[in-house]
């Protein structure tokens, strides 16, 4: 059942993007997403897409692994496009059946929205493909640090994330072992109606819960024995460093922000003949 | 003036809430700086409780514990004491907090506020102390058990404690991992002068210490140098412990009139035997060849494996080849052993036998792999078990699983039902939907009884309220309840104390005689296989290195060791003897080996 769970999506490689500081990548992703929503015309949107393409190329990711992420949102894509297609008003009527009308403007808007969503998912997948969950956690912790001053438990949150990451592979192994063991006793997880299947999970869930609690208890003892006493007087070994690469990346994304804003303002005056057709109302 | 002891316990008593009686009942001892103390005792003797008390994880009911003069009972001391006393626990998986080795080792020093540069130096030092420097950026979950446990040791060392307590830290490891950890510990004691308290139930490990304390039911039963302790063979038995096997052999040889001191190393024992033979003028011996007990097999339930290969996580960057062309035949009625390191592929192999991992041809969407023109396609894997053909999609896999019982490692972790009865009956009801209540009751009753449990007493109890040994028996009963023809057990004795181990092995022989026709045990313990199995296969790196009668298999001691595998202790002695012209051909059980040696000794070499 869980045979092929390779943990996370991380695609191991040595590239410019892989070596960027996780904070840079997180901030860049935020900037990129904001720009996707700031973009109010196709030119701006393609500026974002252009930077995405450059990033994928620099990350040396196989195209398939990046595109695969779109598979996960096909349902949402289909739903939003159908809704927009049918309910977006406009002037140029293309097709009508009973009370359902499709306008040219609706089609353009739907395409715009779909591209925006697809670019969003592609961008996020570049982050998860090039960053290990561990350095992602480090990055999040470091970025959240200012929240310490409003008594937000940043260290505890980071520790919880780190321990969760650490135990995911262990618990997957354990789950596989329990599934095999119960299968060997004739348990059937793959047939029957929904109620039967839910009932069939009990012999997996109970041993798994018991074991998770046992592990938690032992881990607690081990942490206590290693002098853990919360975030007070604690030092941190790992420090993240921005390097030349990160400055280059920031420059690229500053250019993106500037580009999107400029394109938003001057879009109408670039190829006015074409713009008439692709204008969003 | 004698030095102040580093750890001192005075009349310590402790009881767990909700349990009758004391887990520790008036224990007093002290440990000197730089000492290597081993603490042995059966499961539940209170030895782990003691470790937790010294470290302040538990608080004693009565008595006083001091570490470096600080009283553990005073709350303000606990943090300070934990800096000086480090504990490595049993389960290597449950001690690491981070997904990268160096981050995990940094955890302790970070907690006590060591500055960054120093943490880096401590990581370097701790990793080199455990011999894992090249794994600094590795992921703990991908390491072997021994490596994980060495990382746990490094994580404790980085706090720079004065005392290192190992709380059964080797119990869950294979012999190789166990040796790795023990080597690290002895080196720390010798070179760094670190005080060590080694809690274990492996007698061989306890021997390495300067001093041994035997705990029995919460009290100190014996105390002294390991040599002195092991002179009390019978006393140890009553404490649910057993003598190291080598001491048993020494004893029987001595009672046959040979002059043999209490030796603990196989090579030394071999030399002593040579000296004894020499004193009678025997310089060369050629014993009768060992009898190969070929069981009378009806060949109805033979297992036949051909060309079996298997790759985990195919088509991902983490693909690993677990099996590379296994060929194996196991006769109906055998007590068979499968030996190999953790990661050798032995578990993957046995999971094929009851189709938990199906052959590719038996999968729903199987398509023959395309082969390039002119090349010979790789042979297809094939397994037959009795009348079942596992390569056939139409095989009744449910019936197969009912006939091939499989007991996984630590089977007690699969118990889930509210009562023992329901848990044992689970498998039976799964395999046979039309079974009557009366049939279920009879089957559950007889299977609980054959594993040595009292049916009336135990059937309505919750499986989670039982002792460790009882849980394992219930789990085994839950598998054999369908009366499988073949029973496969993965490390059936893992984690048990010596007495528990012995009892489980006796149970398996009983099952082999009365219940299941074929018993296959998967083990990494060579001695266990040599003592119990007639025939065994050695799996190494996904291939069958050898499959033969134990008598022949272990006579290839040098080859096995070259593979990095251990050999039974008797094989080590035999190999050394053979180099001195004394050729003893035994089946490598200690009984047969001892008998052959005595025979040769008494017969003047012409046995």
C-alpha cells in the first residue's frame, strides 16, 4: 500500500537553485505568488512564467517531475474553469443553450485563471523539489523568529516540525510492517464496502497508535536525559547564511516585481492590436 | 584517602504507581570514576529503573542517590546531574530528534547553551569517537541499527558526560551492530577514562566489565568481577540468566577430566584443549564425520524458489536491489534457518513465501518486460510451495497464506483486540468466514495451550496487560491458529532475556513436532541457528551464499568471516583446533561438539 512513498518530493541534485538559502526560496516563492495575483494581464503573467522557466532550467529538474504537480489540482482546475466559463458575463456571445451562455470574455478570463493556478502550483513544486524538508523547516523557523517578541513559540514549533519530519519514515516503515503482519493473518484491506474497509483499518490503527505513544514516551525520556528544558538559554548550532547566489536571486525577483508592475501599467500600449483581443474585462 | 564515588546509591527503593511490590527493593552500590560496571538481570529485574533513577528521570521512594556528591532528589540538581550522566536507551529509532546526524548530535550541547564554534568541535569529536565521521550529514533513518545506536551514543557524548549509562542499548541490534557499539564503549572507557554502566542481558557483554552486579527481582543478588560471577553457574540460572555458552562447554569438558580454567574466548579455549590433548600425547585427531540428519520428507509441501529478484522503490532515485537471483529449495518437514545481516534481503525473501510481496507475474497489470532483439531475456522468477504456484495470478493466495504462517519480528506489536481470545481468533475468522463459534473456541484454546498459556486464565484478558514474553506467545498463537503447514518466524527470540530465548526455542521445536510440518527461522544469530536448525541458508547481499547442513556450512568458517558474517562459537573453536591438527567434525551444536571432543580425548585421538 505504502510501498513507493519516497518521503517528500525532494529531487536530489546539485544546482544553483538547490544551493540557495531556504529563506531566499521561501521569500521568492511568496513574491512570485503575490505577483501572480497582482498581474492583471497576460503580459505580466508571462513575465512570471518566464522567471519560472529560468528557475526550472537553473534547478536542472526533469520537466516531468515539475509538471506532475499539476495532476494534483486537475479537479480544482476543472471546477473553477467550468464555473467561470458559464457564469462570466461579457459582450461577445459565443454559444448559448437554454439559459447557459458562454461569452468570449469568459473564455479569455478562464484561460487567464487556469494559467495563474497552474503557474502557482508549478512554482511551489519547484520549492519542494529543490529543498529538503529539513532545510525548509530551518528556513521557516528563521523567518518566523521575529514573532518571538510577541511570545509566539517559534522554537517549540520548529522542534515539533523537525521531530515530525524525523519520524515520518519510521512510522511509514512501522505501518508497512503492521499491514504485512495483519495481511499474513488474513486481513483484507482492499475489498468490501466503505464500512467494511473502515473496520478493516482497526487492526492497523490500534497497534500503530500504541506504538506511536510508546515512541513518544521514549523520545521524551531521551530528550530529558539530553538536558532538554525548553528554549531558555538554548544555543543554536545551525545558522543560515545568505550568499552571493541569494543576492542574485533577490535581484531576479526584484526585477520580476518591477516588470509586473510596469507591464500592469503599460500593457495596453504594447501591441495594441493584439491587446484588444486578450484584454480582461 | 579513597576517592569519592562518582555515583552512589544507598538503600534505594522504588515502586511504580499501580503495581504491587517494589521494582527496586533496597539497592546499594557505588561506582568509582573510570570504572566499567556491568549490570545484568532478567527482564523486569529493575535494571532499567535504576538507570532512570540515577539520571533523575524517576524519583526514588526511599534511599538516597548522589552523583558527584549532588543529591538527585533535589530538583535544582537534576539539570546539572544530567550534564554529567548520559543515557543511551534501547530503541535506536526513538532517540534521535533531527533528520540529519549533525543536527541531532548538536541537540544536547544546544540544550546546555554551548556556543556555536564549540558545538562544531564537539560534533567532530563525538563522531570520531564512535567512528562515524563520514556520516555527518547522513539521514539517521537510512542507517543500520548499529550505526543509529552509535549516533545516539555520539549525541550523548557531545554533552561531555562523566558517566555513560547504556540501558540495554544493544538488545535490538544484530550481532554486528552489537559489536560496533560495544567496541565504542570499551574504547571510551580505556582511552578517555569514561565511567561506564552497561546494562545488558547478554552475558558475553557483561564479561567485558571490571565489575558486575546481578540484579534479581529488584535486589542485588551477586556482585564481583565477571569471572567470579560466572563461577556461580547454577545461581545464575535461578535468576533467569544463563551462563555464556562457552562457560557451559568449559564446565562439561572439565567434568570429563580435562584441565580447563574458566575461559571466555573461543581461541583461548581451543588452545587449552590442544594443551590437554598434548598432555596425553594426542597431536592429531580425526573425528568421525558429523551425521547429517536428513529428515524423512513426504515432499508434499516443498518450497522451491528460482531466480528470485526484487527491487524496492523501482523507478525512483532511491531504488535498491534487495534480492538478486535467489535459488533455494526447502524440504517438507525441515527445521530450516535463514541467516544474514540486517539488510541482506532475508526479510524480503520470506515475505515472498506467503505472497505478501507477489511475484510480478501474479500482479494484476503484469506485462512481460520488453527485451532488445538478440539479447536473452532475464529468467522469470518462480516460487512453488506444495501445490501452490506463486507465479500464477489465479492462485488462491488466501488459502496460501492460511497454509504458510508468518510471525514477524516483535510480533507482540501487532496485537490489537480487546481480549486475547479475539486477537487469536482474528486470523481464523479472516480465513474461514463460515467457521462456527465452537470451532473457533476449540482452535483458539488448543493454540493458546500449545504455546504454553493457560486458556481459561488468559482468554478474557487484554493483550496489553500481559508481560512481554506472554504477549509474544499470544502473537504466535494468533498465527498458528489456522494450523499452517509451514511456519516462518523472523527473529523469534529478538529482545528476550536468555531464559526467554531458550523457552521460545523450545516452543518452536514443540510446534515443529506437533503442529507445523516445516519451521523456518530467520535469524542473524549464528549460534541460535547452529543450535536449532539442521540445515540453513546464508543470504548475503541479496544472494544465497551457501545452503547446506549446519555441519558443512559452518566448517566454511573462514569464508563466512570473509563475508563479514559471524560464525557460531563452536565453529571458531573447531577452526582453531583444526589448525593444530585436531579435526573435530560436529554439527556445531555445543552438545555434539563437547561430546566429540570428550570422545576424542578419552579414546586417545582415535574416535
